[in-house]
C-alpha cells in the first residue's frame, strides 16, 4: 500500500512539485494576511516573508558552511575534517 | 501505595540478575523480558507523587558509615524522568527481543537500572555509584557488536566516562570537604565555587557538551543494533536530569547549549553513517535541553523535561529505524544504501515519523516540546539564543527529516546486489517496538495533557498549552520547515553522501595520544644516540690512543658513568615503547586514576 502510494506520487512528479510550490506560496500569503502577529518577538517577523526566508537561508547556510568546514584544508596542511575512512587505521 | 515503595531501578536490577536463571525456552524468556520492564513502569505509575510546592517524598534511606544515603526521592522532576526511562526500557527490550545473547539484555538492563538509580537518588554517593554502573554496563553494548573496532571503541568510551566520573567525584568530595553536605539538590549557581564547576563538568561530559562530546558518535555508531537504542536514550538524558536538578540557572550553560545545538548540525551534514548522523543530532537536541537548564526559569525547566521526554521516544524510534536497516542489510552508510522504499516501506514510514517528530513538525511530539525551550528564551528576551536554536531546528529537519529517509529509501541506489537482496522488513518484535514509539510520538504531539500533566511546573505548562497551537506558531514552524525542504531539494546534489569520516575531538585521544608518545620517545632516542656519540669520542677514541691511565679511567670512570646512563636512558625508552605498544586507553586510564587518587588525598590530607 505504502509502495503503491509512493509510486503513484512518483508517476506524477511534476504535479507534486507544482502543488508543493503552491503550498509554499499559500503559506506565505496566509501568514502575511491572516495570521495574528501580536505574539511576534521582533519587528522583523511582521514581514510576510520573514519565516520563509529564515528557513530557506538557514538551510542554505547550514549546507554550504558545513561543507566548507568539512572540505577546507586546515592550517595550510593536508588536514581536512572530512578524512578518508581509514584515517585512524594503523 | 504509600506504605510500600518499590524502586523501579531495583525491579530492573533484580530482573537483570535473575535473567541467567530463566529457562531458555523462547516463550518463557520472551515473556520474562517483557514483564520485568512493564513491572518497573507500573511501579512508576503507581508511585505517589507529591503535589507541586510540597517537599519531595523520601524512601529507601540508610545510614552507612555515618552518611545518610537516600535511594528514593520522588517529586515531579524525578517522576517524569522515571516515567519515560521505564517506558523506553519496555520499547527497547521489545526491539531487542530477538537477541539470543542474554548477556546483552543484562547489560542493557543494568544500564537502565543505573539511570533510574541516578534519577531517584538524593545524595552524591548513591548518584556516583549508579553513574558508574551506567558507564560500566553500557560499554558492553558496544563490545557485544564483536567487530574488530568494537573493542578499542568501547575502551575509549569507558576512558572518557571514567574521566568524567572523576571530575564528578572530585567535585562532590571537595564540596563535602568545604560544606559537609552530600545532598543532591540545586547548588548555589549564582555564586559558583570550584566544586560547582567540577560537578558541572562531570554532568556535561555525560550530556555530550563539546568539547566533551566525541565519545557519543564514536560509541553509538559502533554499538549493537538494539544496544544503540538503549544508549541513545539513557546516558545523555540522565545527565540532563542531573543538570536540571543540580545546576539549573547556571548561565554558562546557555552559550554552551546553543553552540552544541549548532555543532551537532554541522557535523551531521558531513556524516556518511546514518547512526553516527543520528548521534550528532542527539548532541544537537541535547543542546536545546542544556540551554533550557541554563535559562533555568520554570518554563525553561518544563521545556527541558518535555523535550527530554519527547526526544527519548523519537530518537529511540530513529535509531530503531536505521538499526533495522543495519540489521537486515548489514549496512548503515549512505554510500552503501539508497532506493530501499520498495523493500522496507514500513521501516521508512516509522523513520519518517521519527524524523518529523525531531524536526518539530506540527502534530508530532517535538513541536510541543522543543518550542517550549525556544519560547522560554524569547520570554527572557534572549533573542540570539532563541533565533540560533530556531536556525538549528531547520538543520534538524534538513538531516533527520530529509537526508536520512531520502538517502536510505530514495536517492541514488548505492546498494550492492547482496545488500539489495537482503533488504526486507525487520522481524515482528522490531516492528512492534517501532509502531509503539511512532504512536507515542504522534500521541504526544496531538494530545497535550499526557506530557504536560507530567511536567514539574503545572501552571506554566497549562499556560503554554494555550499558545503552542496558535496560528502564529504553527505558521512560523511550517514555513521554516517547508522552506528548508525547498532548500534541500534544490541542493540535494551538494548533500550527496561522501565516503569519509569526520575528525572530531576524539582526535586528541586517538591520534593526539600517539603524538604524545612519539614526542616522549623521540627526544629520548635522540638523547640516547647523542650519548653514544659522546661515548665514542670521549670514551672509545682516547682508549685507542692514550696511555694506560686514560684507559683505566675510561673503563672505570667514563664507561661506568656514560654507559650506565646510556643503559638507563635506553631502558626508559624501551619501557615507554612497550607502554605505547600496549593499549593507549589503559595508560590514560592509569593516569586518570593517579590524578583521582591525588585529588582525594589532597582534599582529605
């Protein structure tokens, strides 16, 4: 049943993607117009795209900064945080 | 139930000790394995918990060598932790029901008993006793994996925990020396003394706060399939309990917790092994709890307890999901897996539920617990910590909610033919455990009173219950999470698994230890050769050319001194070399023991 459902969705990938974009858009519109923002902690949050942008930028920052941290050569040596799997083997 | 108080840890402890005498008939053994943790859970449920604002109920008090030891202190804080620990013990035991080696069940139960002992005790001596029981029993859950790497990995785990235990020991002995008190209650966090910090170090090492965290991914990635399910629940959350009990409101824990939450996320990006990724997310999630303890308000402590409760269930569920893949296929690395959804669809759904819970999706358990800590930060006007924790929760969804399910069940199929053929739904008992945990994750998220009524400060909890599903909070969370998902699908290629390991703080005792011995050996060798040279020029050469006196002097004077010294140096060098060829862990262990003895003699001397 689960497999069938997944394959049903995969067969209609384009539609699923379009619907997902629609949901993202509606969320922002709904937040901008209807949501009571009196419990916001800062003025920034009153912007209709604030949390959407926050989520997206957070995601991109985490991916790129972490990958940079893992791949960069530290202290000008060959030492990288992401090392070969046999790094600790004798 | 007031007259008779049964320690739930005692139920598990006795259950573990009787286990070898239980007939090996599968039906009998299995029903015994389920009954014991259920009895422990019942003893928690039937326990009388004092009303809020009244003092804790004390049970099991004994006088030993002039010290009053208290094994049972029941109040709301110990009750909620006792509740979730025994509940997790039931789920974990069911998950491991197929394991034939009863030694593994014994180790797991002794470990749970240690955790419960810490939770219900009220003085540092009993706490220390059970604290060590936890470390020394859980290490077997690593060793029972029986791989070549398991043994050194277990020793490293033990080494770090022994060191942590010594900090704790030094802390409370120093406190006893200065104040004469051994009680395990809130310390004076506004005027912290040296012993406050020593005790805190002991606790935060078990809570895996950087830089004392590397033991966690190291051991949990190496533990047995069902052992990891136990380990992910008990050590860190018992430490969170100890922090909440002992040092709530200690300011330094706030930046430490926030750093932890982000640190775990960064390493999770780099990780190729599913269980090590989950282990890094424990560090990240415990970061929220440590921050909550640091904030220390009623709301924050409520949040810490709620999050520990929810975390134990969803993290257990995630370890069970990835563990079932490991159990069936023998693989846990993303670079060996992928595309498994037609083979293990139900395991996928359970893991996804765990992923959505940890990411604080509305209607799942993390949503009603994690946000309480963030809200406590906002209400104390700590904007930076609160926003950074919100950022970390985007990272949580990115990995546990998206990366783990995607690269195991979808994505590029990296499975070898053998892996693909072996992949199938796990045994029934594993599924029952995963189903139970999944159900509880959703139940907690949908039915607030179950968790909120257990929290230590009920007024704060019911006030927050009105806000948690406000339109603002739901919309905020959904936007953060779904736009994180957008980022994930845009940069999926960037996140493709890489067959590497990530160097972490354990480098210092894995490679750094070797560097230390190299340093110790190299100068001594140089010294040795240098002495040889001196001997040749000052000793040997004149011998050939000068008179008998020189010769006599050389033989009896210089040779005696120089050769003697050289021999001494060489023998020291050889000893160091032999020490080095032995297990490094032992050597550091000895060093730590010596330091401990010195501390104790200093304090009592």
